[in-house]
């Protein structure tokens, strides 16, 4: 196929699964930040058995980082480039280009909290099932 030819077999707008990749690309760094804050809080507390908690959270963070790296790769393969991200009191928004189509992804603060809770639960569940 010529360099300037348009690939009509791929949609120009992002598919639902590609939109999910963008969503996770935005949310996983937030989850990492929250997990690090939890580690800092545990370390600063007088909890006697803090080390096991810290280790579990660090392993979760390792899994999140691996997933984030995979997502970055998939975004690249899909032709998606995120070029701006804004986090504020209202929520998070990012702008991206998908095969020439410009799109904005927005998620409210309340939705971020809900989604982060669900993601964290999945990582805990995955850790528990891989241990058993």
C-alpha cells in the first residue's frame, strides 16, 4: 500500500476497545499515585505489620506498570497518539489523535474515583488468584 493511501479496512474513528485503552492510559497513572500515597501513609504510621502491606501494594504497582507499558504499545500499534492531558478538580481530560481523527476523552472526578476503585479491586483479585 502506498504511503499516502488510506487504509479503508480500519475505521478512522477510535473503536470501543481503543477508547478503553485511552481510558486505562489515563487512569492507571492515577492508580499508581494513589498506591504510592498508601505506601507512604503506611510507612509513616505505627502499624506493626506494615511491611507485608507495603509489599502487596508494591507488587500491585508492578502489575499496573506492566499493564501501562502494554497499553502504550497497543496505542502505538493502533495509531493513537495522546498529545495533551489535563487534571483538575473537575476530573481528567486528554486529547488524542487516532489515525488522523482528533478526539477528547473526559472523565469526571466522581467517575475517576469509581473507576479507580474498580481497577484496584481487579488488581487485588488478580494478585489473590495468582497466589492461590
